[in-house]
C-alpha cells in the first residue's frame, strides 16, 4: 500500500511543478440518495466512502484557450450528431430514444487526450466529425462555460476521471493536465469494488440532480479507469402555456398504429423550417439562448427512416435551426417523459470506429503507463461507452439530464401572414434541445410511442 501512495504522490507533485497547474472542483461527499428528487433546487446528499480518495481538492485548472466553434466546426458536429442518432435509431427499432451528443462529446473528448495514431484518427473522424482533438478540447471548454453561464435556464456540467488504485498503472501527467484544465475534471483514485460502484453512482446522481440515480450496474475486474460526464438542464418556456392552450385527452398515434390519449400543449410560434421531407419549429426557453426543436417527418415515414435519410444526404440540422424562417406556425407538443440507456461501443464499431475498442491495437499509451519498476507491457482499450438520459416536457418547461461513462480496460422579426403552417407532434417525431447560437443539439431524440 505504501508503494502505491508514493507513486501517486510523486506523480501529482511533478504535475504541479512542471505545468504550474492546479486542479479543478471536487467534493468529498459521495453516496447515492435513496429517493432522488428531480428538482434543481434540491441537493442530493451523499458521502464518499473512505476507500475513494479525491485528488483535486484545493486545486484549480491552469489557464487554457477556449474557442467558439466556427461554421465549419458546427457543420461537422451537427452531421456527427445526426449520424450517431441515425445509427441508434436503427438499433432502437421503433422504440423511444434520447441521446445527448454533448455529454458524449465531453466524455469521449476527455478520452481522446489519451489516444494517438490510428485510434485518435478514428475518434476525431467519427466523434468530432473531423475536428482535431486539441481544437475539440477548446470547443468543449467554451461549451461548458457557456452552458453554466446561462442566466435564464439552469445547466449543470460536471466531468470526472476515476482510476483503479492497484499499483499496476499510473496516470500520464500530460493527459491529466488536459482533462483537468479543459474539462475541469475531478479526479478520484479508488479500489473499484462495491464502494467505488456506490461512489460513482452517487456522483452521477448528484450531478444530474437525481434524474439519473445509477450509471453503472457493476464494475469489471479488468476495468482500470472511468471517464464520466454528467449534464443536467432545467428551463422554463419563454412564452408560458395558458389554460386554454392545454388540450387534454388528445390522440397520439404510436409507431405501431395504436393510439394513446395524451395532454397536448398548443402554441403559436414564429420559427419554421424544413429539413429533408420533415417540417420543424423552434420554441424558445426563457432567455432565448436555448430552445426546443420539434420535427415531424412526412406522413408514412418512420423516425428512423427520416434520420437515415438525413445522415445519407448529409443534411445539416444545425444550419436548418439557425436559418429557420419567420413564419406563422401553429404547434402542439405532447407532455411526455422518457428514460433511455444504451451501451454505444457496438454502434461506434458499426460507424467504422473500431480501433479504440481493439485490445491488441488501441493506442491509449498517452493516458496511462506502467508503474515504476513494472516492466510488463499493457494493452489499454475502451471496453464500454455507457450512456443514459432522462427528459420531462410539460406545460412549465423541460427538465433533462445525461450521463456518459467511458470504461477503459487494461490487460498483461414578425411572422409572415400569407401562409400558416401546422406542426402537430401527434405521431412519432424527432426532437432536440439546441443552442440557438450554433443550432447544435445538446439533446437529440425520437418519441415513437406514448405507451
């Protein structure tokens, strides 16, 4: 035990001396709440186990370059989000699903800082849409700062890195400097036993404000590291729904043809767009910085067919949202709630990002290295990408959360009046929560059924 502590202490003293960096926010209180409450005003109380050590307390990140995405970056990230959603929709086979491309980009953006060679190239191409990892760091830093600086809606963005304290591997200082400085990541060393499972779930429960109480069901014996992002959102509608805007017992036609009575929220909006053969609208949250986007595919076209068409035609969702026309559009949104989870490694393999998951060929040597005196060669690879989301849409606004865990294993103007558009989301639809400045989806999903 003494040997392990000496190695870790030497590592962090070296980082502080050579880089001049201090590390980000951290908490020493972690334990899942038994009855999490979905409310931004409620604090989830928890206590960290004695086995887990927080190495970021009292330390702050070094100064880094924060860069807003330019038009080329926005297009790349938009198309990467649609491609991922299309592949997930094909896997979901008509079921409801919800992704947070932004949460995934945070978790895998951190991971890219430990990759090199063909592994890094594939991740940059598939996850970033071709953006180099260093610029992705700068974009994600900008995105996090912007979200948490929003005045009229409530965002929480948190990142953490957890690594196994078994004396075999130590963290690469350059990797740590980047994840802490760009992502304000918390850093924990832990035994990766039941106490660590409780601690990780407690951390996610807290950072998603009880909306995602559990991210991991178990921890593999071979897992050496988790890189985790958590996002929570709560926003009220800019224009509130009045009582006469609420339509009770309205029929929603599910993807299988069955019908469900739902509560519909009617409003007149003034931002309308078409994308492929779908019609969409933009409805602002308070402050107008972020918005809900609803898209109705043409009659007879399923949501997975629609997304597959958008992917194949390389349609730009962000551009369509940003350039939405001022039109008189009458809308209806159903009140709904969705929880979704998926393990994404097979999806990414189908998208030709195979190298990071290949134990014999993945190149993550920039992330971890053998401890002093250990001459054994180790393979490091991504074993799982676990993604969970939650959303509630009602007459007051929207609450949403996402968490992404990357598991690393080691072995040896006024509306135009001439025409009125109607976009009633009373059958399967695509929806998103977007940043209106860029048009990029922070959350992106399909609601195929209200059953």
